[in-house]
C-alpha cells in the first residue's frame, strides 16, 4: 500500500533525485518508507510506499510509462497495429485498460526498467540505450502477444462447447488453469521470463484436448494429483498479487505449470527439470 501524501506528478522527469528509502516521523513514531514513482496512466506520481517490494514494482512500471510518453509517435503506431490484429480484436476490443497494459508491456519488456533508475540522468541513459530499435522489437513482440491472445480465445471457445460428461474433471481443471494464467492484471503481474513460456503452456493444453478421449482414466488420475499441489499454493499465497509473492513461492507456482506440461504434453519439453520430488523440494523453500 502507498501512503497518501501530496505528490509531484507529471509526464516528464520532475522528481529530482529519488532516494531508495527514507525515515519519517509519524504520530510520534519513526517509520521507514520507500519513495517510488507510481503509474497513474495519464501521468506518473512520486509516492511513498510502506512496502519495499510494492514500491519497486510500481516504480519500474512508472518508468515504462514515462518512456512511453517520450516515444509518443512510436506508441501511436503500435496502437494502430494492435487495432488491426485478430487476437487483440477478439480479446481486447472492449477492454481499454487491457489494451493500454499490453502496449505498456511492450515498453517494459524492451527497456526492462531497473529500480535503481532514480534520477533524470539515469532515466535518459535508459531511454537512449533502448530507443533506437524499440519500434521494430515492439512490432515483433506485439505479433507474438496477438498470437497468444488468439490461442487463449480458441481454448476458451473449446471450453464453451458441449463437453462429454466423462471429461468434466478436465473441463474444470483447464478452466481454472486458464483463469490463473490470465488472471486480472496478468499483463503487468506475470514476470517476463515466465510470460515467454505461455505459448508452450497453451500448446500443452491443446495437446491434452487432442488425446484426452483415448486416455480418460489417466487424465483423471493426473488431474487428481495436481489438486493438493495447487491448493497448498493458493492457501499460502492468499489474495496477494504476484509481485508481492516471495521468490520461492513464485518459482513453485510456475514449476507447477511446467509439471503440467510434463504430465499432459511431455513431447513439448520443460523449461527446467521438474518432477513431484523437485516440487516437494521447492515447496520446502516456501
């Protein structure tokens, strides 16, 4: 949570040099607070956060927003491209916020803003380092994200069709899996290194659909195996957004996704070796 205060707000760097942490006297107590930038869509505000992890997350996305203001012409071109892409049209047509997050994601992934960027000189250096090849890289990435949205929509449509009763376990499992992969705010919450794996996760679901008819009992047994692994994660994570999860828990969350690939679409391979034993070992670190 951020601490309400009068902020410096703007679309340019008006913030001087931002300290990474400072102490304040409040109600006779000394409090440690973390100054950071916060994205407010039409501007960026200097804000005090009571949680360091939260401040770091918002600061990095606010830096991406400031970059987008400086690259307004390129951002308009990307917005026009987005409007013509089929996956974006199917999924994002009525969701202006998600369209904005997708465009900002292009900036974030290209510039990978660092929490140590805390003065105008460092910000300008970051901007100059990435601006030259930004548009070409962003166009390519936008095509990839459009394909991801298209594949997601295709799987959702399959779930909306009449499923054989014997497949009910798989229907519920896949529906929950997709809901968790594409949870509200996923375009900002999912770490870069894991969002790159999403196309393989969706391909694994498609392969599961393709072969479930011939191995219903096996699919049901594998689904039951996943239930306690997922439930313990949900209990531990509560309702915290991904960016507030401890690193070992976040690793476990995506190891579970890799484990699904190994169960239902082994031919696709996994990002890292994974097994029930490795999952247990990772959970012990959580």
